[in-house]
């Protein structure tokens, strides 16, 4: 649904037509319960993996490192290698002061950011407009000639990156992503 979030869409529009040297995603939750690394990756980080794919193309390798907390994972950093040759990172904390998501890109013109908004009390409040826009687009597409928005192939691409991240975290080494069903990715 980040492809429907007005802040992310405006950010993608600013990136269009110009090279990106590096992407950095940050994702903060304020969970008061512990989650395993695999749950964090497949429930939370998967959205950031899709964001990187959407904005910059196919992810070919993942190097994941985590910081354990009591009964779960407190912090994780993913270093991603993309087919285009650029790198990206995703930083995640499950014990932040609130919920926030940001993406920044290093470009020849300088540093671009999705938002400088303060943390929100929860994830739904952060993306409420995006969900409304996404749902309206889906309803409108029911009477259209073709589907709109992210595809099943985009979802599978994110799942493949998530699987590589889980393996990387488990074995402490970079892991190649098994194929990309959506081709070169990006927009």
C-alpha cells in the first residue's frame, strides 16, 4: 500500500528520471511485546523490501544483522545489493518511541526524504490515507480492463527477499535472492 501513500508517491515522482546512488529505509515500531526475527521480517520489513524494489529495482542479495532483545528481536539492519548495481539498506527497530517509516535517497542532486513527520501512535494512523486510496483504486479497477497497483509477482519478489533475509540472519552471511519473478522491477 505504500505505492498509494501520498508521501511515497511524491517521493517516487521526485526520483523519476534521475539516477539513485543509494536508498535507505527506516522503519520504527513501538511494540510492547517481543517478536521473533522471522516474524519481524515477514510482517514488517517485507513492506520496506517491496518499497526498495518499487523505487529502485530487483534485489539480488541480502546481508542481515540483528540485535536481539528479551525474547525477540529489537533491531535489524539489512544491506541489499540491487541488480542495477546500487545498494540499499533497511533499518528496523521494534522498540521505537512510536511508529514511523521513512525512505531517503542519495541522488546527484542531493538527499531526498519521504517525510520528516514525527512518530505516530500506531501504524494504521500513519498510513490511513494510503489504505483509503488503495481500497478506492481496487474498487475502481473492478470495472476496468486491467488490474492496477502492485502485482502478485511484486509480492512474490518481496517474499523471496524475505526468505533470503531470514537465511542471512540465521547463518550470518550474505545470501543471494532466488530469482525475481517480476523482471527488472522498479518504476
